[in-house]
C-alpha cells in the first residue's frame, strides 16, 4: 500500500502532524516501538486515577491559538501547578515567593524579603560567577540556594553545582507576592480523563502500528512512502556514526497505596536535599482533584543516560550543539525524511511548544518556501 507519510513515533508531535495531514487529504501510517500511543504524555488509569507514566505533565501556554487547538480534543480542568519543596523536615512553597520568604526568614513584607536577599548577595561579593553555584548565589543569596537549589540541581544533573556551568541558570524566578502559581502562562490545566485520550482523538482514522521498530519495519515492509517524519533520536537514526548526543534520563518508581486517600496533600512535592535520591514525588490523583479511597504515587529519580536508555533532557553545550548541526547536515542529504520533536530536533519542548512546532512543520510541508 502507498502512503504519503510514514510517521515514526505516536507521541504528541507525530499525532498532531498525522491529524493535520489527514485533514489535508494525506494518507499516513504511524508506527511506534512502545506498546501504547501518546509517548511520554501517556496516562494509564489505575484505580480510576490517571497516572502520568513518564513524569508529571501540566499543560500551560501563553499561545491562545494552541490553547484553542488542544481544547478541541479534551476538556481541561482548572488545575494550577503549585509545587511544594521539602528540605529535611521543612516545607516551602514554589516558585520562590512571599510565602517562601515568610517561612524562611519570618518576614512579612516584600521590602523585608528584598533586603534579606540583597544582604546575603552583598556578603558573598561575587562579581563574575564561574559556575552554577556562584551564579545562583549571586541571584538569590545563601539560604534559598542551600535549601532549595543546590541539592535538587545536583541530583538532576548528576554533578556538583561547582562543576556545572553558570549559563544553566541565567535567571531564577523570584516573586515578591503571595502567589504559588508556578507558571506565568494565562492558560493552564490538566485534561479530564488524561492525555492519552487527546492523542487517541488526534489519531482517529489513521492507521497505527505499535511495538514496531522503525528499522526492522522499513526492511520488512512492502509499503511505499513519499515522505518520512522521524520523531526518534536523530543520532540513533544514523547509527551514532558521528557519535552520541548527550542526555539525562529518568527512572520512575510507581506505587499503589490502597486505603490511603491522601499521601502528601499536593500533586508535586520536590525533595531538595542531596541525600534523598529522588527529586520529587508525584501524587497523581491531585491533578484531577480526585476523591478515590486509594492513591498512586511516583518517585522520580534522575539518572545518567547511556545508549538503550530512554532520553529525557538534552544536555545543551557547545559540543552537543556542534554535533547536532552535523547530524542535521546528514539529514538534509537523506532527501525524503524530516526530523521532528524533542528527540529528532534535540531540544526540550513543553507540550504547547511541541504542538506549535508540529503545526509549523505541517505548514512548511504543505507550503514550502
């Protein structure tokens, strides 16, 4: 059978692309190596709770067009991301705001909080930060850095903050108001019934083959394709011939706690001390204000990445940027293939940016310049 597009990957990027191309009369075949659609936004129902299998995903955007687009496929609730940070036995609100400062220093006004931060920064006398530690200290002072930044960051990157470059933290969001809303975006929420249903609707009417590896499928298939959209790892596509791009990975431990209605009182609690091996615990029912008699939690552990592991966060530096450009040059020589998404474009995308990028690629395909 002939297809206009073979789409490798049934995640959000591939699903949006497939949906839009189908709307334009194109015939698409979607394949995915996993046994489910929706990629890393996949949600699985356990005890009537939508469990985010690959970490917490909160939809947020400032783009009204994207918000209207995604609302065509789901009804969103009014969830606001307000994580809590736990340092030893102390609890603090995130992002850094007046609730945080009041708990840290017993201050009551923005003026007092600003003076406290300025006093700590002045005592350090850091003029040109040489690493992430000095950069963070020069932005928020000692207390916030020691309790809420250092341990979490070192776990996340697997290195001491003194070994990490300063550019990783260009700025830190400090708010001198009593507001625990993590995002500034005006549109925010969780789809009722989970993210998987969004991707199911996007792929309605499109043939999808799961548990299908691209290279084995390509060798065995008798189908023909005019174009290929590849949303897997660009370096893996080329058998790492120029070397492997660098990533950080994650490991998840999910636990059903029967008879426990409310484990931690919040959807996301960050553990900011280095000695605790996980960075956060997610209690999934709170994303949808669940009242179920049981609960499901997931502990999230950062991990070093090696070939064969699931990649999550690209490690952006001069060396990886140069290597990615070389892979992009190879991709242009392929002719009938395009690379999209977080893995194909070696770029971290929030969900709204994923949709934006997929729609832009559809436009470029249909109206090439």
